[in-house]
C-alpha cells in the first residue's frame, strides 16, 4: 500500500470513529431523555415536556409549540420572532413552512444576509419579513410595526440571550396568544432575578444573562399570561394568554411546578454556559 493510500485509509478510519462516537453519545442522550420522561412527575398528559421534539428548533421547542396550538387552536397564524440568527434553528421555521407568516428581527447583519438568500421564496411571497436591528426595549414596538405586524398574533418568540425580560416587558404593539422566551435555568426558583437593563447588552457566553423563570412568571402574570411549561434543555419557557389558556395546561402555573434544570448538553451537544459571577436585579 502506498503512503498516500495508507494516509487516506487512516483518515477514513478516524472519521468513522468520530461518527461512531457522536452516534453513541446521541444514543446516550436519547436514553437519558427517555428515562427522565418516564419519571412520575412527567406522567400527567397535561405536562408539555412529553410532547417535545425537534424539527428546526434548537431543541424540543417545535413539538411543544405544536402541542400548545393543538390545545388552544390558532387565530391568524402570524408570528414574530426576535433573535433567529441565520434562521436555521429557531422557533418559527416549522410554522413558516407549514403556511404561517410573520416577522424575524435579527441583530447580526451576516445572519440577515443569509436569511434573505436562503428564504428568498418566503420573502418574495410576502410571508416572511426580515429586519436587521439590534432589538431593545426602546425600539421593539417600532420594529414590529415597521414589519407590518400589529394587534393579536399567535406567537411571539424572544431569544436574544440577555435583554429578553426587558424586551417582553416593553412589547405593546402586539397581543400574542403564546409567548416563548429564554430563561436562565441556573437561577433556580424561587429566585426572581434579571440582569440590569442596558440597551446594547449582549451575551458574553457565560451564565450571567437574562432572567430567572420566576422573574418571567411574575412579568407574564402582570401582562396576562400563564406559564404552561418549559423545554427539556432548560432553555425556553412557554406562556399562554390567560383568556385562551382555559383548563388545557398543567396547574399550578408556577415556576416551581414547571421549572426544568439547565440541560444545555442536550441542546446542540454543548456543555452549557461558562460560570461567571455578576450582579442581578431582584424583581
């Protein structure tokens, strides 16, 4: 065997071993997920965790969102999503493909360019509007209005890795029936904490970000929303407007009942946020 052929065979073997290792890890994660869902806590059919699955979302959000609308129905099938990166993994792609329409707000110019290239059919059909902007509490309503969305919509999703709480608090231009928002699962209930507001604040990759689940529950309650669940990775919380929630969801609607711990290893096979101390604000 020639040296080049031997090197090629070695490279193929290394690639195979890497693939086998990745597959083995994925199988371990699936077994872990199945074991967790089999626990008595998750036996209630009203608990949303059991319905989660991933199609285009980062983790199991696609399935949970689908189940929420299975229970409450849809109105106009309009969404607004704040923070979508390149649109590859976000909470409204599945909905868009299924015929919904809406608005994406994204702060990174390169991501917006990628979206316009990859989703040009949806943009041309006027089913998707994309706005390049760093969203904050001062501009969110104006950006939503510029995107042609107002009044009642079915879904608002916020994932901007820091000012999520403050941006949701500021939203008045729309009345979403469902809100999906990132929470900081390292802040376990009953802590009601949120990072201080700075309009240009961005995530530094650490555990110092966003708001605790309890803080979001209190904010949601003040805006007329009920916590109905969290996803398995401990990354996103799901709220439904009180007037449409009915008796479709698990009670009590508390952070203690619905909290899921940080399982960031389950999302994109990452190990999670790096610990960093910081000053939070009590709310």
